[in-house]
C-alpha cells in the first residue's frame, strides 16, 4: 500500500504524468468540467471532501510554480482565500521555492480548465473554491 499522503490512484497517476507547465485543477462541487478533460470526482456529499484537504494532499506530491485563482474569491470567500494563500506561503517556505499567484475573472478561469490534464471535483460548497496548479520542476 502506498504510504505517502496522497492515496487516490487517479490523482497520483495525473501528478506522476505532469510535466513542466502542465496544469491540474482542484474545484468545488459546481465547477463545470469540459467534456474532453479528465474528471476525477471525489465529491461524496456537501463538504466531503473539502477543498483545502484535497489541495493540501496534492501539494505534498506536486511541485507547483504558479497557482491561479478567480478574482472573485477575494470578496466572495475571503476566509477560504486567506487559508489558501497561507497554505501556498507555507509550501513555499517548506520547499524553498517561490510560487506565483495569479488572479483572473471566474469566466476566464473556467475557460482555462479546458487546457488542464485533469479537474479534481471536491464536495466543497464555498463559492469560488477553485485553483489551477501549474506544475514546476524539481531541479
């Protein structure tokens, strides 16, 4: 049995197949997923699993050089925004790297998901609880 934090085999497969600048989306329960993009549906019920738990697990496995968030998260979900930024800063410190943070309008965010390797759907019901993770390199 795999002993690292990230146990989901589909997410692990996607992470292991990501190359520099590939993207992975972690989204709330309502984020639309383009038909041609792999969807990894983890949603069980409202809030399970939550966005932050999934993001934390993925960040243990994936080297990230940039994150993209919807601009609207700042005003519509300020607590989740704060928690997300704190986790990004913690990851930077632990890994000795810099992670760029980009904000784009939600409609543009949805368009960008079409270019991702996969979209992980959580049970999160907090508005704009979505993030695009851009893969970095480990060297």
